[in-house]
């Protein structure tokens, strides 16, 4: 039997996608920023796909399961929940498990709205919730597929945690 060596860091990778909501009153929230002139996303919480994917990446890296396990969409108390607060709770859980988040990098795929004008604010909100740097990059589809038609938003994230 081989001896297990404790590695002082771990990486978690995550993907999430949310369809647009048919509810005309649903607000679009990405990275904690509200986009007033855009169609909101479907979801049990505020459907912030950026915060969700960062949450999942942290939980994965820390070996704490996933967002659905920690914050199930069957929990009525989480209906309309602020996903930045869920992200904050996931980062706290990782710290309680002996890990600190070193950084998160997130790519968001959508053609509209443009993220560049609010990217710094998104990164600030996400970084404050996590307690570590979070970078966000927007990726365009150039009109290809369901995301190009504005039928949803997808995001990927990678988190590094350290002992």
C-alpha cells in the first residue's frame, strides 16, 4: 500500500448554465451586479450563474461536495437567495475545513449584456465574499447557438485553495 501525502493545495473546477427566465419581472444578476435592462435567468435563488460557479469551484477544491448539496434548490428558505451570500458561506465552510481560497478565475459566456463596464465591480463583490482575488472574463459566442441567441448564460470557474 502506498503512503498518502498531504498536498498543501487543491484545485476545483466548475461549470454552470442558466436559461433565461420567462418571468418579465426577473432581474439579471451576474457576479452580484444587477443588469436592469436585461432578461433575468431562471433559478431557485437569484440565479447568479457567476456566483454559483465560483461557489461550486470552492466546494469542489475543498472536497465539500457541490452547491446543490450545500444549498439545495428544494429548500424553500433559499428561494430568491442572494448568491453572493451563498458564495460567502461556501468560502467560510472551506476555511472551517482547513482551506483558504487563494484565487478564483471565472469565464462567463454571453453576448449581451456587456460585462466590461461593470467587470471591476463584479470582481470586487466576488472577491469580498470569498476573501481572495476573483477575476472575471467575458466570452462572446458571436451569435452561435442557444447562448448566442440570448437563451441563457454559461460560466466556468477554477478555484485554488491552500492549507
